[in-house]
C-alpha cells in the first residue's frame, strides 16, 4: 500500500504565496509522474500541474508563470510553489502519483486533499 501525505494549505490573501508538499511512502518500487489537481466548490477536479520522473513539467494555462512544480526523487516528494494567488485559486488541492509498486505493476494514488483559500 502507498500513502500520499499533503501539507502546506491554508488561508492566504490575494497576491500571496503558498507552498504545497506531498510525500509518497509505503510499498514503492519507483514513482513515475506526480501532479497536483484542484477542485473548487461545484466544479470538476482539474489538473493544475504535473511533472515526470525526469523533470518535464506541464501546467494548466491559468497558472503558467505563477506556479512552479518540482520534485525530490530521493524523497518521493512533489512540491507546488504558488505565487500571485488569486481568489479563483480557492479549492481543495489533491496530490496524485503514478507508482510502480513492483517492476511490472503501475498504480495510481491520491492524497487526502488540502484546502487552499485565497481571500482578503
């Protein structure tokens, strides 16, 4: 079994910054892609940013230039640095990881979610 534990959410004023972290632990052979999704009230969950094991990144258009995703492969941890936050960034942010649990078996895991509220 694999667990993803997120941290770093909270309340921030518009224009402020937050850094989210997500650590994967458990029965891990290796971690493939990792990413951050968010779900605002009444909306579908959407991809915010993703990063491959080799470090290639992808961002949704609305966060380009403001958010940065990174990872520490030695710690199986992914980060999301969020700058210039806007009220529309208010959502529950979820960590996602594609994990090789054995050499032949790839599984998808989700964190429990962390609330980010952008408000004055």
